[in-house]
């Protein structure tokens, strides 16, 4: 079947399971999936039970799709995403965003754990823009005209009005919310110190192995986007060594503040 056929098949399956008219898609990165456990009136599906859906193999990604009510909004939350470095084609990495759009989501909130170039561990960074260093683009190939144009504009991929609202909410909560540019690489290696120096010169404030493909697809589909990085470690060259255990540990430490911020922003959007 074609990609559009697969999207429609998955859409019908999910609607038959009761996943009707979600407003916001939530993509929850490493160690941040617990937010989905606060969804009320939840319908929970294992990724393995959803047709045409990928599998998440990374520690800290539960591999469940959660639908229900959060902060007064109908949400469709991914507990764990699919990464390019897992061997997934970009079509699989971004498939959930396509399905979110098909089901009716008008917006996506995308989160990730990232290495800090301009900011240190424990920082929450609102993503203002991104640099695509994955070496590919999820829109390569036949364009899905039903979703968006062949050459989509990425000037406002991270919706300015949403960023302004997020800063307002953070200020009311007394939460420090920085803002910066996220640079996406393919992984799975962490970057070399030389690469990080180059990325800093390019204007990157944080670096990671996700998010960019999903946001490109969301922007192509005309969806509004809010992106937040949890800075879990300094990038290569700024600290002695890098490991995934530290990523999970730091997200555990800041997850309470993170969850409260996301829910409060949802209420205001």
C-alpha cells in the first residue's frame, strides 16, 4: 500500500478504538513520557497493536499511544518516539505526525532530551528554530498534496504565538524557560567536540537526535508547533564524558517542573 493508504488505514483503526478528534499531539522524549500517565479518561494502545506503526527500542521510551483529556484538551500522546538511528526510514519516524494530522490535531507539542551548547543540565529550553544536520529530509520523495505543498515554508515552523504564550505561562509559574536553536543530528553517536564547536559557530544552543523530522512534517501539514528541550547534559567538549544514563537521571530530576509547565501551557493555548 502507499503511504497515504497506510495513514488512512491507521486513522480508521484508531477512530474505531475511540480516538476521536484530538486537538493536540504530544511527542514525549527520553524520560519525559510520564506526562502521558496524567491523561484522564485515557485510551492506551501498545505500539505493537497499531497497524503500520513503528516500534520504540530506546530506554526511557515506553512505546504506548495515550489518548484522552489533559489540562482541558483532547490530546494524543506518544510515550516514546521513533528515531532515524534505530534503522527506521524517515517515513516511519514521522508517521505518527501524519496520523495526528489525519485524526484532526491542529497542533503538536514536541519534547526531547538534548545536549547543551548554550545552556547547562537541568535547563528547559523553548525551541525557537532548528538546524537540520540529519543528512536527509522526511519530505524527500513523492509529495502528499493532501497534507501540504511540495516546497513548504519553514520560516515559522515553531509557532511564534505559542512561544510567546509559553513564556507568559512560565513567568506566572516562576519557571525559568530559556529559548534557543535546536540542532538535530542522526545519531546514535554523541557528537565529537569538534562538531560541537562547529555547531556553536552555526548558532546552535542545543543538540539532539530527534525532533527535526517530526517538526518538518508538522510544518508541511500546516500544524502549529511548540517545542521544548530538556537540557540533560553539556554537549561533547564541555564535560568529561557523555552517557544515556545521565540523560535519564536529569530528566527524572526536572520532570515535575516540566510536566507542570506543559499542562499549564496547554490550558492557555
